[in-house]
C-alpha cells in the first residue's frame, strides 16, 4: 500500500519538474542551423551559474550574422536542450549568448519531415523576430 501511494505521488508530482518558459523570444539575436562540434561543462561556484559551453559549426543562418565556427552557452536545468556533439540543432541564440528550449532551440533530424518542418519554422521565425 505504501509503495502504491509513493508511485501515485511521484506520478502526479512529475509535471512540477517540467520546464516553465517565460516568453524570452524577443531577445533572440541569431537563429542558426548548426552541427555541434564539442561540449564542455563549465562549473561555477553554484549550480545555477554552471553551464555547458557548446562549440558549433554553422550550416545555415536564418537571422543575424554568424561565423562558420561559434560558441554558445546552454544553461543547465529542465529547460536545457541536452546538446550532444555530432548532432544538428536549430539554435535560437539570445543576446547574452545563451539558448534553451524556451527560446525555440531543438535538435533537428534534417532528413525527416519533422526536421524539415523545424527548419522551415526557423526560416519563418528569422523573418518575423526583430
């Protein structure tokens, strides 16, 4: 009985761990389709200040200017993308150089219909976000 109660509590408390986005998109400076070249965990004195340094190579630019190789910062937590080296992403990069799923960033499987839809949305967002 105690085990069943614990399972029910955990099941219904899971949404409390979900990412809560706060409409940051107006601060998007760049939108790029990129391949991640490397990631590195950068530890600071407290967890909220720690982040993942992401080096990426730009494949296509939808908004802003971009070099062929760049670096961005992914914050840790429930709103992080979980970036992995060798994978391709659309990054919505804020003015402070950070990104998260709240900004619209996500992994792209470019050969799938879903991936093509993500790229088309990024192209349209690049025209709409000022």
